[in-house]
C-alpha cells in the first residue's frame, strides 16, 4: 500500500530545504548588504511601504503612496501585484528588516519548493530518491540564482506548487472545501507575480490529459473558479495599464516560437540533456504503468500539466524572455526526472542501476558548472552610504544603473525608519528621460551648468554617483560628475566593499533648503498616478 503524504511531510521537508538553501547561499557568498539586481530594490521598497503604511495607522493609501514615492522613488506596486508584499507586511511592521535580512528571508523561501518534490516522492513511495532529488533541486542554477536575490520567482513557484497539490486533492475527493482551497491558492498565485496566472491552465490541461470529465459536473468547481476570478480580476483591471507598459514584445506566433525555444533551453540549462531524458523516461514509464502504479501516474500527469501550463503561458504573454520565468515548472521537471531514475533503476540488475546513477549525475552537470563559476555577490556597502545620507537629511540625488541606484534608495528607505527626513531623487528622472523599461533614453541636462541648475532648483544636499566596473552608468552621469567638480561640493570616492566598482559621495558644503514640492509634482511615479486615476 502506498504511503500517503501528510501536511507534516510537506511542512517539515520544506523547512529543512529552506535552511539548506540558506547554507548554499552563505557558502557561495550570495549575501550582500546591497541590492544590485534592478528589481530587488523595488520589491523591498514595495514591502517596506506597506509596513510603514500600517505603522502610520493606515492613512489614505494613495496619498501615502504618492508621498512615499516622493521620498523613495522605487515604489512600483502596480507594475507588480501586492500579494507577496502583503504576506510579508506583518514581519515588516514588527521587525522592519534591513536589505540583508530580507535577502536571508528570500534565501530561505527559495528552498521551500523542494518540499513539493519531497511530497511527491512520499506519495509515490520513493522518499529516498526524493531526498536526493530535493537536494539536486536546491543546486539548480535558477534556484541558486533566485535564492541570492530578493525576487518573486521563488515565492510564485511555491504558491503555484501548493495550488497544484490542492488541485490534486480536490480531484481525488471533489467537494466545496477542497475546490475552495484550490481557488484561494490559485487566486493568490497571480497576486504574488503575474506569471502565477499559469495555474489557471493546470486544471484544464489535467482534465483533458486524464480524461477527468466527471469533474466538470461539480458546481463547486465552477463556483470556485468564478470566486478566484472575482478576487484577481479587479486588481489586473486596475493595474493593466502599468504592467502592459513593461511588455517587451508583441503577442503572436513569432513571439510564441521564440519564447518556447528560449524556455526549453532554460530547462535544459538547469537539468541538462540527461535530466530532460530522465524526465521523458519518467513520463513514459508512468503512462505505461498507470494501471499498476496509479499514484505515480497521477503525480506525473500533474507535473506534465504544470510544465505545459508554464510553457503555454510564457509563449502567450509577451512580457519578456527571461530564464527565471520558467521557475514554477522546475520542481516538477525534477519530479519527472526522479520518476525516470526510479523506473530505470527498478528494472533489476546492476546495469540499470548504474545507468540510472550515471544519468542522474550527468543531470547535475549544469548545477556543478554554475556553482564552480558563481561569483561572490557585489556589495557597494549601501548601508554606509545611507548612514552618510541620514547624517545630512534633505534631498539627495542618486545616479547609477538601475541596480546601484536602487541599492542606495532601498538602504536609505530602511535607514530613514519612516521619519520622512530623506528624499531621494533619481538622476535618471531629473537629468534624462525614458519610459519605465529604460527605452527612448534622452539626456535633458546636457551641460554641467544645466545639471548644476537642476541640483540648485531641487535644493540637493548631496549626490551619490555609482560606477560599476569602472564605467559610469549613462551619458548624463558624465555630465553630473563634471557638475560636481564645482567648489560648492566636497566629494569622496569609495570603492565597493565587494566587486568591481566605486561610489562618489558629494556633499554640498553650504546648507540648502530642500524643494521637496518639486519631487511631489515634477517627477511623480507614473505607476502611482495610473493607479490613482483608475481608483478615483
């Protein structure tokens, strides 16, 4: 008799995997006091915003958001949904974690989807292989990369996986309670990250592949689906004008083919050709033995449904082509490979076992290669920069690529502790112009004199200019550096704590009155403005 997994298996396995993932990040030098990925600082400021909003007593959200953006212009709720930020809000209300503490949390969360593999392994009676598969998952390039950043790809992987498990349970014993649980998790997934909406395709694919037509007769299925759409729909109706601005491609067959090829390559780039072969063997063996091993067949069918749903969704929605967008399918690709290993080794004899072991080790080659080449994470020592900013409250202009610029903004937002004594102005907004994705870039302050005029008009107390690998970020960065040669500013160059780069800190010698009104009216967030207009 097959051993059925309990919620305790999933919870305990996930927790152990979370701590193991944190150890991997520590061992690879993946922790840093500075966010450097362009999206990390936005996710952090979004979460910090919700925590500070609650701590402020829940004032008018749009008024608070506009003011918050004037201080820390990385607020971008609307471009990303608020679900995961809301989940973390209680922690940010009570503890208000620093960027490095947020990275520790992110590393832990990145390991939790390995519990999905353990759940599947216990369900099909192969928990020993499941432990090895879960460890292998923690070493995959995309998983390690996600664990070293404060991003949403691993949280959405976890929520999609939990929703998939809820779907399987609902199909086994259809009823209101189980379908409603699936609907709740399925509604939460796209509120964590937009590609979480792929979970909506899983039931349809699973029903067709498994010929589970009887499920369509249950009113609880249809009502639960409508309730999920009622939760998700309003948010995306309001925020679509913002999120669509981040689409880098046009929908159509050309994009679908391009995305499918790239996403298949991303899968192979993580589990290798050997892992892909094992996954195909897993699918084939589960199908041929579906009458003798129904539990294995059920898990394989679920995994195939999630793989197909992810690939179809990413081919249909032309946001961008990024390897990390296939993250939700990776636990399930490992599950299929695990089934394949068991099928080959279970044929009896020494040779099949050796073959299974060789293929399993070959599947780990991309992981081993990635770990061998993985650099220590860059650290520009943003907290020390934020401390300098806090010692001279007022308006500070920050310049750099989106990552370096965001690292300083996030650290300053944490250091300010909700006191609103610091305003950060982005040089990319005040000395140049472009859209949200950095397209159509154009310098608006073309001379040092023009740049100094902007600094004087804003009442800038100081400037932080970030240069990575010895190169200034933009054309306007060169103009800004020339403007800071003025004797009105005292400048100091600081090298990164880790990695190639430096920051120039320039402080205005004389006191100056901050013209904060300009930050509220002249460079407001397009995201906040669009959301405000939609909600009015």
